[in-house]
């Protein structure tokens, strides 16, 4: 398949590995921002092939993992106590709240449905006019256009029984937050290609200039990642700091203008809490005041106490790149995909899940 098989070519992979070894003269620490990139690095055994001097730091780029505990609790509350039809992407169902997950709520009889598109939720609202339908709108900028469109479709259809529980987070502010963290040792970034497909690359230039750090927008296949790593190391070894685009087959500097327009029509930027990290200023989306009737948090006036995170879970340190999953004392013991202490163990993009499922690879870098 074009744009897939050629980016998994073992010969090309071997060539990039050879070139990376050739140009690496000193230790470097590079963060891959996206959890999808982390999974690809671990699943394909790429961490084992890199020079020992290169340390890949796994970043906070998993929107399911950083969805705050209290928002999970609100979704569960809506499903059980308010008896709404609670719709979500599948990877949110097993993420633990303070008391239970959405999957456990479903087992108790709550009407929790897995959908592939928020537009399906709008259709459900049309088909069930006597029921409130809430879509759990989680994601980075990548999923924001579809969630925004669902609100516009509901508005145009005159629906009053549809709303979204929003937990959108933005990547550039998170990158700045991890750079500024006092424990940070990051020297270069692989930025998330799918986010840049929507938003473009211009938002990353200020980070490069302000922090003198290379940023390379990178895809997700083995060749993508190795080429991105090569480009970062080449900059670091040369003493330059640039914004480069490895994922140029999809990413344009301006991004997807239509998608950005839809986002700007529906959402505005707000401060957002990140699970395990804390509140990052101007790092999320919230519905504009004119569309407040579609904001589930306001519509249902949900007032729940903020529950404390598990003291045994180091997800925050993992998400900031301070610790690796297997450095957690509960990894693979008390914390497994069946009994997770934190979201990174159950999300399809969580670093802990990647290390757990590919255990023969996960012991590579301490």
C-alpha cells in the first residue's frame, strides 16, 4: 500500500540505523511527543537498534491518558445518575475514574455506547428525542474538527438533546510545559504528524526560537521515526536548531484550512488540566459562549469533588518523560491492562500499555 509499505521497508530501516550510528558522537535525549510514535518505536524494536547514546523520552501525547480524573467521573456520573446516552470512542471506556470506569458503568446498566464518529451521536440524538445524548469529546487538535462539526450539525438540525463533554488538549503548550519542567533533560522533539496535518507547523516555530531546541514533525511508521530521529540528531550534532517537516507527504505549513476554520468557529482556547501533570495555561479547547447549550458540563451543572490520583501510580512522571513505565514499582504487578492504576496502561497510545504488551522489547532503556 502506497505510503505504508515503503515506510516499513527493512532495508531502508537498516540504512537509517546505520546513518544514525555514523553521525552520533555524544549522548542526546529526544522526546517523541505522540503516544502513537511511542507504540511504533517499542512495537518495532527500534529502541534496541539506536545507539546507546540516544535516549528516547516518551511524551504526554496521549489524549486519553491526560484526560483528568474528574472528567472521567463526570462522564460516569452522566451515564449512571443522569441516565444520558453516553457516547465515546472505545479507548476511553476502560480508563479508571476515582470509583469506576465507563465500562464498569455500562456493566451496571448505564447506556454507554462506543462510536466511531461524533456524527453518529448526533444521529442518535435525532432518533431518541426523549433522551439526552452526550458525546465524550476527547482528543488533540486531530479530533477537534469532527467534534466541532457534530455541534454545528446538531445546531442546524435544531437539536436540544445533544451535547459534548469536552476534554480537548493542545500539543504545543504541552511541549512548552515539559521543556520548562525543572526535571526536563529534553534536547530535541519529534512532533506529532497527525496534529500538524490539521494545524500546520507554524505553531512550533516559537518553541524552536525561544528554547533553542530542534523540532521535527514526524510520522508514525518505522522509516518516518528513524528519519525524524536522524534529522534531529543531525541538527544537534551541527549545533543548529530548526523546525523541519519529515511528514511532508501529509503535513503542509498551513495545515488543513477548512478543518482549522471549523475549530475556530466552535471552540476557543482555554486553560486545561492534564491528568498527572496539572493545569497548563491555554492548552485546551472549550465551546464558545454562543454554543454553551451544547456544553454538557454547563448543561447538566455537574458539581463533583475532585478526587485524588492513586499514590501508587507514576503516570504523571511517565507522561512528562521523567520515568519509563517499567521504572514504576507497580508495573505489571498491581497495574496491568485488566487492573490499571492509571490511563497510560489501558490507552491504545499509552506508554505503559506499549511496554506491557511488547514486554520482550520494553526492557531496553532504563
